[in-house]
C-alpha cells in the first residue's frame, strides 16, 4: 500500500471516487460500489484544495451533461471545503430541469493514519464470535462471505457488540468505513474504538482505510478528530 502521505489530495480523491462507485470506460457512473449495486447519483463532485473532480451518471442526457460540465469546469478551487461551491445553485438548477432532486449529500473526506490507538474491548468478527452481533447487528447475520466484505470490528460491552465498523464499499486499493452504535451506548467512545480497530485490520490487508461523513454530523466528525484523521477533500453528490 502506498503511503497516503505520498499522495496528493487530488490523487486521494481519484482513489476515493474509484472506491465509492463503479464506472464505465468513459468514466460515467454506473452504480455505488457496494452489495446490490444501488444506483449511482446523477452528479458527483469531489472537491480538494488542489483541484476538483466531477462525474455524471451514465444515463444523463448529453445536453444536461454539457451544461453541468461547463459549470464544473468554471467552479473555482477552494481551500474552504465546507463552504458552498460557487456554482452550487446553478448546478442544482440544471439537475432539477432534468428531474426532481431526490437526495443531496455534502461532507468531508478523510484517510485514517497508522497511529490510531486500538482498544482491548474491540474484536474482529469471525464465524467463531459472530454471535456478538446477534443483539444489535443481526442484519449482518449470517456473515457475508467472499473477498468483497473486508474486516468487521466491534466494540464489546456486557457480552454484546455495541458499536460496529465495517467496509461500506467493496475493498480494493481503498475502502470506506461504515459505522453504527447502539443508541444507549453512544457518546462513550465505542464508535471511535471500533473505527480504530477496523482501520488497523484494513491496513493489514494492504488497503487504505478512508472515512467520510456529512458536514452536519458533528458526532462523526468528533471521531475523525479523536483519531487524528487527515482531511483531503469533500464529497458532493446529488441524486
């Protein structure tokens, strides 16, 4: 695995896009890179302080793509990733002309460094201890099989998993963290511990652990701060 420190923000964003989505040879988005191949968003932009990258879904009309591409090319590069893109309203307007906007997402992207501390109450899930998931995360049972799954780490309290971190995208050169915590156990550091354990296990496979969240998800951003994650860009997608 190439050290992320040696990659530019733009290179990390390219890796991130390839992790999030499956694309056709023309670079058009086909589906989300997860089980079931759900539809990709109609529009995606990855913003970094170095440059912006953008992608369109394969079934957008050529006229819509042409309008969006002009606006994306005109979008200034900004180090203030939390601020609205300059052409935010115009891009949304073009997409609304095509079809009503169903969903929109914006949020920071991080990679997880190697020195993230691990905790003794975090374990990796296998067939031998899968029953730890029964009480709160039974949706993962029976355990999925195959190379598309990747490590699953849980924080254990009172004999059950109370927080879980798993690969929300099929792992290859990189993968993305998916995190859930039982409501009664939130705010106690269990999610942070699970993410750290997951990241360590992912790294051992030669895969880069990445982490994304929404700008308004302050609890998730707190995990990023505690684990000293490195911010490299922003996701912006519209369905």
